[in-house]
C-alpha cells in the first residue's frame, strides 16, 4: 500500500464523514479491493476507523466527520505518521504531511513530526532487484525512536548466544521487506535486524543524536557497507542447460552469464559474501553446475559432498 494513498484515504474520510469502499475506489482511481485493503490498513495502524455492514453502511471515523485532525490521540497520530513518513514519499505526500502536522494540536505536533522522520524504506534487495519486517518488538522500538530514549537491546546473531547492549535508537529502515533498527553504539552507527531482536527495555536516558544526523543519508551509507560485505567474493563456474531460472532466482543481480558454448553449457560469475557461502548455495544443483574458481569454493563443495555421502550413503539402485 502506498503511503500517499493512505493519507488520501484519511483525508477523504474526514471530508465525507462516511464512505463506501466503492466511493474510495472511484475517488482514488483504484480497485474496490485495494480501497478496502487501504481502509483496513488505516484501522490496523490505530486510526479510529470502523465499518458498518448493511444498507446505508460504510466506513467512518469514530466521532463522525471532521475537517481537521484534532480528534486523533497521540498514539493514533504517531501511527499515521510512522506509516506515512517521508522515507518513500512523493512530493504530494510531503506537502500533505506538512498540512497534517499544522492541523494537529500543539501537544501532538512535536511527536508527529518526530514519527514522520523515524523511518526509511529501501525498495531494492541486495542484488538491486525491485521488490517491512514484522517483529513483536517493533512498537517498542518505534516508541523509543520517537521519544529519543536509549534502550537495552537483547539481540542474537546466527550461531551466537543472545547478548544485551545499550543503544541509541535513531530510526527504523525497511530493506526489501526486512526491518532494521539504525542505532548509535559505542562503536558508532550500527544496524540491527529486527527479526533478531529478543527484548527491548527503555532506560529513561536520552538518546545522543549525532550532529546533523539524517536517517536517509545514514541508511544509504550503512547499506552500502553491508552490500560491500555481501559482494566481497566472486565465484566463476559453468552451468548446464535448464539452470537459468534457478540461478536467477537464487542470485538475482549478483549473477552474470556469458555466452552459451557448443556443448550447451555457459560460463557464469556470481558475487557473494564468501566463496564458501556461494558454493553452499550452488550445492543443490549438483552436477548441473561446475565451480571453476576459486579453489576455496571447490573445496567447500568437496567437503559438502563427502559429508552428505557419509551421512546418507550411495543412492539406492
């Protein structure tokens, strides 16, 4: 759902008082199904929207039609601005957000402005292909970012025990559907994958925000560093017929293919975090892919083959 459409639906609701999904669809030039999904998303985000079935029913805001946002609570306005922040906003949406901020009571305005700057969305995956992760601790992290409060973060990395550290939450980012916390640490700016967060406890201490900090700029820098690590090694191989779609699905923009040889095979190059990881990803293709170099990737496949043969033995028949 586009954030600018969410704001447009809310404004349409406030103007009309009560609407049907069909009316929203006609106003925004979308399908009735999309309009219904947008209305449900508003309700899920905490906006006081309810539906009434039957003749004369439709969707309305609790309390009836309003021409401003003074009926929103602090939590509701924060939910709206988090959902429709400027991370992926069109110029029209940014204008709408400014108007919405001015319409809020002064007691809510600062909170809403902070929420509107608390998130950034990156719509590409690590291979550059066009594509926000759910976590039980998302609400607590959003609150910490908006309030500017340090948290004790429980976090687990693959293959390691759960650890705990105090961090300065600065923003939330979504990269191809995976959520990250951007936070200040004693080692500088770091990212924490939301799905690996095990606990969040506010300390009450204020966040120390770097001078001139801008979330979108910081995320671009952090994402570039992560991408460099993910593309640190190149494996050269050759692939047989019928593997093209599988390889593209596995590696996306990290895959480069050469011309097809007379025997039907073609040389390929794949970028990844390490030769061993790429080799492990190719293992499922068996003899349909032959790794040419580097030696570390070939050795990894040989070890995998030995381990699997030792565990399962030769194939039956």
